[in-house]
């Protein structure tokens, strides 16, 4: 499965046409993703048929949120659920870089039947094996990770370990610096089945050919 992170409607249309299996839809490219416009999502939903998972993140920066921010996240999730989101992407830590079990579980429960992905906040945690179990217990279906390192090439050892210890209880979605030039190596080394990329090679839009090449290699 190849998921493409898209920060605007134009990028999502390019990715879908190039053969992406799923879109992670967000805004805030410069801060690694924030909640997108409800209007943009609704317009995009009219034009593509592949699943669209929506990022729920009120701001850039760290991954712990005050009561007001958390309330806003709950409201955003319910708004996107109402208009047809296929899934959600979020991840909440506490100030000690541990999984905030209560807040994550509350959002997962609000999502109901919609699958939830824990995003790369995972790469900030102190103990990735403990955090993996907690995320599974919260009800997430997927963890997006570069193996706790800055990119998948540096994190491939831990990605391999995560695939092994997760034992198909949760999908390990390899992402962070993933392109057609390294996806085969990461796939073969980690034995992962799910991959995530922005598909951006130059500029700010996904590269159609690079997405096609990635797709052909998985």
C-alpha cells in the first residue's frame, strides 16, 4: 500500500492519478502537517475515489496539547467524520514524550468505525516498544514512522524490529524521506508492506513519475 501525503487539493489529484492507494490530506507543509480546510476536503472528495485520511493537528511544533487545543481536535474530527473522511491521522504525547493514552483513546473512540493512524509523533517517544503496545491498545490501526530517526534509511533497523514485534497487530507505515530511489531497499530490509511519501522530488507538488516508480516497486 502506498499512501501519499498531500498538502493541498492539487497535490492530491496528482497523487491519485499517479496511482496512490490512499491520500493523507493535510495543510501546513512547512510544519509537517496540520488540519486541512473542510471546504478543500469536501471538494477533493467529489473528484477522487481512493480513501482520504485527514490529519487532525491544530498546530505545528510539539505534540502535547492544552485543553482548548484538544477540544478543537475533537471538534475537527467530528466535522470531517460527518462529511465523509475515510480515516484520521493524529498522535498525542505528554510533556514527558510518552503516549497520552487518555486523549488518544478518546479521539479513536470518537472516530468510531473510521480507522486511525498514529503519525510521526511516534518518532519522538522515549521507548518505542512500550509506545507501540500503548498505541495498539488505544485502538489505532497504523503507525507512521521513520523508525524514530530523521528518515527511513537511518531508521531501517528499528523499522524492521517494529514490523517483527507488531506481528501484524498494527500496520507499520514506513515514511520519512521515502522515494523511488530507496523504497525497494526499505521494503526488502524491513519486510514492511505499507509505505508513505510526499512524492515531492523538486518544488512543492508530487512527482508523478516518482509515485509511479514507487508503486511499481511494492
